[in-house]
C-alpha cells in the first residue's frame, strides 16, 4: 500500500529563497514519447530544484525531423505530461533546440535535463546555448528504463522481461543488438535492468492519508505501459466526487499474464507501480492487489465506490465475477473514458512501424557514439597538454 500525493513546494536551490527572490521557475523539455517512470523521475527531480515546473513538449514534425517517427501524437503527449503530478504547466510546440529566448519567454531561471545527451539532426547538442550561459542543470537519469527497451520488448513479444527465470535467446539477442550501431553501444541508448528500491518508491509516493469528507474510490488493473487511455479513465473517475481519493490496485505480473496472455505485462510490477504513482489523479497504490475485489479489501480501505472502464472483465480463476461483491453492495460503476486506446493498440502501432523504429534507434545511437568519440579525443588532447606544460 503506497500513498501518493501531488507536488508540494520545495526548498529553492542555493542562491536565495523563493520568498526573497520570487518563485524559482524551472524549464524541462523533450519528446516525452511513450512516457514512462524515467521521464517522471526526471520531472520529479527538476521540480525539486525550484518552485514551479514548466515542461515544453516537441511537435510530431520536430521529432520526426531530428529523431524519427513518434509513437504517440503531440496531443496525446501533451496530455500525458500534464498528468504527471510534478508538472505545473506544459508548453505545447516547444522548439527542439533549447534557447535563452525560450527560457526568457516563460520567465524560467534555468532548464534541467538528464545526464545523457540530446542531439539535433546534424549532431549538435540541443542545450549548447543555455549551458554556455550558465542556465543549465543536470539530474540523474533513471537506470533500467528507456523508450528503446520498451519498444524492443513489444517487438520481441517475450516473457523474459518480467520474469526471474533465465532469459530466452531472443531477448539476449535483443539486449545485444537492438539499437546498436556498427561501432558498439551508447551508454544512453540501450537496454538495462531496472532495480526497484524502497527509496525510489518513497520518492514517488510522498502522499497523505484520506481525510474526513474524501470519497474513497477503488480501481484495479494491470495499468501496463501507463498511457493516455489510463489517464483519460482516471481523470473521469476523479471527476466523480468533489474530493476523490483514488486507490489503484495493481495486479502481480503472473495474474496479468493469466488474463492478458501473450507477453503481458510489458512492464513488471515494480515499473508499473512507479508509473501509476506519478499520476496526479491517483492517491494510493496497492501492489499485488487481489484480482477479485473482496469484502475484506472494501472494508479495509473503506471503499465507497468501485470503478471499471468499458474494457472486457475476464472471470476469476474459478469462473466468478471479480466485481461480484461491489456489485452486490451497489457501489460498482462503469466509466467511459472516451478513449479507445489500449495497451494492445500501442503494441500494434509499434509492430506496424517496426523497421522505422529500429532505424530510428540505430541512427540515434550512431550520433551519440560520434559525440562520445569527440569528447574522448578532447579529453586526451587536454591531458597531453597538461603533461607537456
């Protein structure tokens, strides 16, 4: 059970308090395609560096020009970023190259980016100008997750990514080759293993207990590849009460695989937990919730309303309706999210454009490796100069 909470004011960074100098406004920007907990963690860290976070999101056209085709449309990506609880405001159609003009336009003190590199189509650092002006800060990149890896999982359709058993040959081959250029691996584009820690959960789940007057609402599911369909559903549920307190029950991987089949879930339980905790509409998460919504669960959390979307409800192992108890109590409600996007449809988008995505990742990594080689050469030249002097 993990309580969640919206962003709260954070201490201002060194150099003065917000009270003395006004709120510290922070800028982040990016594609935010296939938003995952790595993106959320970057925005969490950025928000902690100031008092107000503005996130610029690039257009489909800009992403296609510099990186390759995005999985999600810009409208979908705008809504996904806005749903992250540490984001105060989004800036649509943000330019791909971050300039001082953009920071000044939004009255931002500095911009924040992860400790990887972002390049334009011609191989230039997109943050070069703001770095030179001293208006750039770095945050730690989240190890063990990348869009490259998630795309690879979907393309391979293997169960090994959420299992502790030995990986199959296809997945090992994927880790060795997916997104790999002819000269090796970039440290920023590739596949690595996510390791959950209690500290990471605490960072994402700094929330409050339900208060008198709150309406406690329970929802349950896989919430795999947490996407705009989930956001639309949770937003509609959030609107059902004046003071909603939404508890999301996440099923264990084995349970999800039972009712979804194939290689689902794409994300394991630890990854799905962080993804849901980052959503501003969710107050609390139950890790490994029972598939059937039982009387014990309803009584324990004092649930007043249970909601489910219009997607199919698969019977429990014994053939019973998992929502039988809340229906008996008269507290079950179907909610139409207004979105037809499902995890299955996302996988279909990826598979349909498989060759384009593979080419995109190889192109991205080739540019990163070229920059790495140039940086290494500069370091060696500086070292030689130091030895000669």
